[in-house]
């Protein structure tokens, strides 16, 4: 067992819990009919965002996916601004113009969630190219799902990154399904990490529900990128607890036993239990974080609900061409 400091254990726990509580509150607001549009929840996959983003600098880049709330929160966008954006309000991180699919905040290096499945791979590679040309020392991380690995953007992005030795980490969150399509039915090689060999870059398959495993392997990949060692492909095996999006019950293509077997591997409870067993932190410290995070998320919902609607007269603001 690795030696883990109290500060690290509690920091990772706080990051994961904030994502879990945020998504639970967003689900509640959406189901009440208050939240417009639709949302893709990140519940169950919290260890990946927390384990990776905890190690990034504020000015490092993250390119996200349609299931991007967890990445946005872990990278540093305040929960209140993310919640207000989901509500389409002025107080949102994109002024209410982006919603769940286009969360964006360059002040913390967050280059956006994305409504199309694989483009974050190319955005991450492009950001890494920019960092290399500017010799800024920045690293880019591109998150994507297993479904993206059968798209041309995956191969183009990895090829570009390897050829130009870019400071980027490609993080595949393999939750076994692309919408309703089992990954095993979409390709013959279901080991995503093994595909790194075709581009002469390191590839590693890790337990995406073990935040310490993600933290360790992610840290090595980030350090490799930052010190000129080039790109890495990480495959994090994980699972979304609920349907592809809110409204999809997720039951027609998954068995109850399968879902239950993954819920037992809850990454938040796993870290808490490991910490208590190994003396990394105390129950009182975890309970204090529980209360604090609940207060933050409740306040974020209040902020979002009270934030004004965008003025229709500003509809053409921020467009490329007037």
C-alpha cells in the first residue's frame, strides 16, 4: 500500500464528493422540471476526474466530453457557476449560452465540454501543440469515452501527438457502453491501452474506480508530458451508475446484477474505507468535509435558481461576425 498523506486523501475525497453531490443535486433539479435541456451524469466515474485533475496546474488544459460536469468541477470551475450554466442563467461559467454541452472557462484551463464525442482529443492535442511551441511548460489532458476510440479523431489525435512529441495525456474513461452499445460489440480489441503501441507511446489500463491508482498513473503520465517525454494513453476502467442521459433508465441493455456489482466498487467509499483502515484520515475529518460539501452544493443550487435569465437583446453578443 502506498504511503498517502492526510492532505492528499482528504483532497481527493473532497473532489470526488463534490462531483457526486453536484450531480445528485443536478439530477434532482432536472427531474423537477426546473432545469432545461438534458444532462449526462458523471456519477460512478468520479475517481478519474479527481485523480487526474488534482495534479494539474491552473493553467494546464483540459478538453472534456458531453459527460463533463465532473471534469469542470475537478479542474476548478466553481460549482455555483457550473450549476447556473446548466440552468441557462447569466451567472453560469458561459453566461448561460453553453449549457451542459459547452461548459467553458479558460481562466482555469478548461477548454470545454463537447456535444460531439471525439473532438476533445484533437482539442487537447492542439492545446498541447500550442504549449510546446510557446515553451510554456503546460500540459493538456483530453478525456473521452470508449465510444470515441472507434472514431477517426482518436487515431488522428494520437498520431499527431506522437509524431510531434506533444505534452498531452489521453484519458479514455471506458465505462463499457457508448450510449447503449456495449464496447465489446463495437470492436474486436477491447483493450484501449494496447492501441498506444501503434503510435509508439506508453499505454496503460488502470482501475478507474480506484482514485489512488488513477492518481499514481496519471501523475506519472503528466510528469512525462511536462518534462518532454511526450504523450501517454491511459485507459481507466469505470462505470456510470445511471443511464446514458437523464431519461434513459439504463436497464434495457444492462442487467441489475451488473450495475450492482459496479456500485459495490464506489470510488468514494473505497477511498474513505482505505483512509480509515490505514490511518490516513479520521472519521471526523471526513464528516466535516461531508457537511461542507453539502453546504457548497446547496448554495450552488440557490445561486443558479436566483441568477437572472439572459437578456434576449444580447443574443448576438460574442458571435464571430456581426
